[in-house]
């Protein structure tokens, strides 16, 4: 099994990851403490190899156990300034735009470098809850039993993130559909308005010409405003256009309604004496003329 190589110097997280990986392999190989040191030093390259040579100059590396190697390694790559910066980064860590899993991974990396900040499981959960976004942490802590284990906290956060993202996607689809609908309406409205204007323009003169023709056939002429009315014509059967059959008068031999005034000086229309029917006020042809003049017979009587 080939051990992972370490070139150093690098950031503390990368150095810590190499230390964890090499330790897993050494434990699997069931080596002694001194054999672990020799095997790990064999995987050092470039600057890391130069650092180990300086350690050999001041210490008997053959007598070192694995814990001595870890102490020397961390003293080199986990110095006070680097650890102080990692402390600040860990205490101010926020999820932001990272996914839950990415944020948890970053949290665990920094927690390994700052074990004194998370001495217990409960404190680790508290800091992790503080790191999550507000919308996620509210759902994680909801309920009668908030999480007390890191694994439970992470599991709840992943579920909360899933439902939050699903709700956002649904809202985005609704917004997109409404936007497309508005765009379609905006494109069709000018077209409908243009068609309406064209119909109004083409129906103007032609429609007026057709209306004028109909009015002319009916007897309506522009400028008069009203249709000319004519009195109904009489024939031997009575009033023209009527279905009523008036009986023949025995006195005059003609068909007419009412009392027969033949042989009297009375008007055939109103029944008054002193004028003829052609001069009567009830004659439609005399509506706008002067009152009827007395007949000669009326004047002489």
C-alpha cells in the first residue's frame, strides 16, 4: 500500500488531512510506534523533506514514537499565527451560499484544528447551528426535541435544505410562467388593436353608403331627419292596407265608416259644417296651413 506524499508547506487543513490519511494506513499495517515514524518520514517530499532533516539534526528520530512525530509536525505546520487565524475563521464561519454538506465539511476541518473550541458534542452542535443559514437553523431546531448529536443536526439540516430548495424552484417556475403569459398578452394586444382600427376605417364610407341606399329606398333622405308620412288611401274595400271589410253605404253607395254625410253641409272628416273635407284641419295635407275658410253655402246661410 503506497502512502500519500506530503510536500508542505501548505495550509493547516491540507496538512491535517495528510496526517489523518497517513495515520489510517499506518494503523492498518499494524506497525510499531518507531516503524510508523520511519514510514511517515519516507512519504515526505521537497520542503517537508528538508524540514525532517532539520529534526534529525537535533533529535534521535529512531527513538521517537508516533506521538512525538505528530507533535513535531504540528509545531511546524500548525504554528501559533496559523492557528490563531484558523480560530478566527472557525468562530466566524457562516454557511452563506454553500450547501449544507460543503459547510459541514469546512466546519469539521476547522474543528480539528481548534479542538479547544468544541470540547463537547453539545458545544459542537451549538456552533454548527449558529453556522447554518437562518431559514435552515429554524427548521432544524423546530419541534419539541432539538438535536443534541452532530449526526442528527446534519441530517435535519439536509432535509430542511431539500424542502427549501424545492419551494424556491416551485416559486421560480410560477414566476416564469406568469412572465411568459404577460409577454404573450403584450404581443397579442397591439395586433388586436390594429385589426380593430382597420375594421373601423374600412367600415366607414362603405357602411355610410349602404345606409344611405337603404334610407333612400325607404324614403329617408339626409337632412330631413324624418320619413314623410302620407294618409292611407281609400278604396272600395275600405282603408288600403287593412284587412277589415267595410260594408257598402245604402245612402251613397260607397264604403266608408261612420255616419254618411251625403246631402248635408257637414265635413266628411270632422262632421262640422262650414267647410269641405279638403279644407278640414283633420286633413293631414292641411296640418301646417291656415284654418279652413267657410264655404259659400255656409256664408249664405
